[in-house]
């Protein structure tokens, strides 16, 4: 897993839960890296898993709730560091539909060796996108947060439904609906 995912996660933990909690989860996780990450390095996913589980234990928040919160935070990093990519798409559904064939291709150029989930489009039209998420890491709530933030970036409303195809979260069906704007 690329280091930027770790460095941004640790920043979120410090900001939201404090330096003491951050130090505790690093020290209690017995990390091979010692909890020292660079944004361009590559680290074992087991370290991220350990950090998230320890944070869940410390805060009482579920792992999925923490992954979701982190996805929302990480989207701001993507907006800041890769703002140009958003101008390539006319809206959120078009952008989300391009994850596998364009966005992940670009991510792999920037971060060689990045291990990314796979997204397969099942059905798509102007107001709906259905796709499958595949990942041994089961970070589908992180993905959901990124999807919701994509809609917010384009000032669009959405409804996203999840269907657990595999109970462990390694295969999840996303049904993404572009919702009409509320009339004021």
C-alpha cells in the first residue's frame, strides 16, 4: 500500500483524535515500519489494518465508520493534489465510471506498484451507475466516501446503495443514483 495512504491517515488521526491517541495506536500496533512512513514509500497493508483496528478499539467507532471518515478526508487530498483530473469529466457518474480504465491507470503511473481495488461496470446511464467492487482489503466504505465526495465536488446529489456480495466485504455491488436537486 502506498505511503501517502498511511501519512494522510496518521494526519487525520492526529487532527481528529489527538497526538496521544496517534502515539498509542502506533505503539500498540507492533508495526514493522515502526510507524514511520513516507508518502512515496510502499508498506504492507497489514500495518494499515492494525492501525485502523487499534483506532477502533480506542475510539469505540467501527472500522467501517473509520474507513468512511478517512475516505472523506482523503478526497480533499485528491482534490488538492490532482485537481486537473476533475476537469476531464462533465459530472460524477462519468468520472466514477472511468475509475478502472482511466483514473487507476493514471494512479499506477504516479505510484508504481499501487495495489488498487478493481471496479467493473455492470450498468450505466445518465442517472445511474451500477458497479462491482473487488478487493481483498474490504475497504468498500472508503470507496463509498470517495464516491459521495465526488458528487459533492460536482455539486450533485446522490444516493448510493451497497449490496454485500461477499459477507467479508471483498465483493460489493454499488448502485449509484444521481438525484435531482431539491427545489427551493
